[in-house]
C-alpha cells in the first residue's frame, strides 16, 4: 500500500506537501515520489531540480520529466493536477501535458545531437 500525499497551502499562502504512513506519522516535503523501482533516482532528480519559489510552469515540467522516467506512452498515461492557493485544483488537459512531453523530448534529442557531434 502506498502512503498518501496531502497537498495544500499554509496560512501564509505557501505550498505544503505532506506524506503520511499507516502508523499516522507524517513528513513534510518540497517534492516527493513514492513507489516503483526508480523512486530513489526520481527523488534525487527532484532534489536536484527543485528550487525555492519556482514558477508553476517549471514545477509542472519537472514533474512531467520525472514521470517520463517511469511511464510508458508519454502523456497518454499521465494525469497532472495543479493545486493552487485558495483550493483551486486543475487537472491538465492531455494535449497540454503532451506539449510539455514533446518539448522535453525535443530538448533531449537536441542534447544527444550536440553530444554526439563532439565525439568525431
């Protein structure tokens, strides 16, 4: 059984993320992943790429990048929910997630091209 996450905002309006376990203990996180064989690698990726005060667009992109490591078929098997101050939750449209996936894949391909071009 996977422990649940609770996401929301503090009284000051700062985003908060808690992870709970069946024993009732909880931990506060800035970014976190659970389950799967790549959880440690993905947690390290989030720790490396998360920044204090990050804009929503960048935070979503980092989340999608992490999911691409473990999800087959790109955006078709992803569901992204953005929680905003005031309790507003938006589940992103598949085409919006797909646009982010394509942008990430394009950058990765361009990076490979640049790297392979210097090997000659």
